[in-house]
């Protein structure tokens, strides 16, 4: 997900997005622990997307 896409969303939408990504990250970690995860690179991508969402949230809250 691009930062430009995230900046166009509201704070509530970003919080929802963050919650969904955290759930996806948890399920990927469980699959990785049991060696059932097909694409291990997805864990890295989700982690970075979570960081992007948190950064945009911080920016929005700082401006508000």
C-alpha cells in the first residue's frame, strides 16, 4: 500500500486498516511457526505496511 493512498483516508479508516493488518500479521506468524506459510516474504511486506499506516496516523494526529 502506498503512502499517498493512506493519506487520503480518515483517521478511523486508518485505524481499521491497522487492525486488519495486525490480524493478518498474527495469522502469518502462526502459519510461519508451523511452517505452513507459502510466501514468507509477505511477513516483511505486512510489517512495513503497518509501519506506513502508523506513520501516516502520527502525521494526521500531529496536524490535528
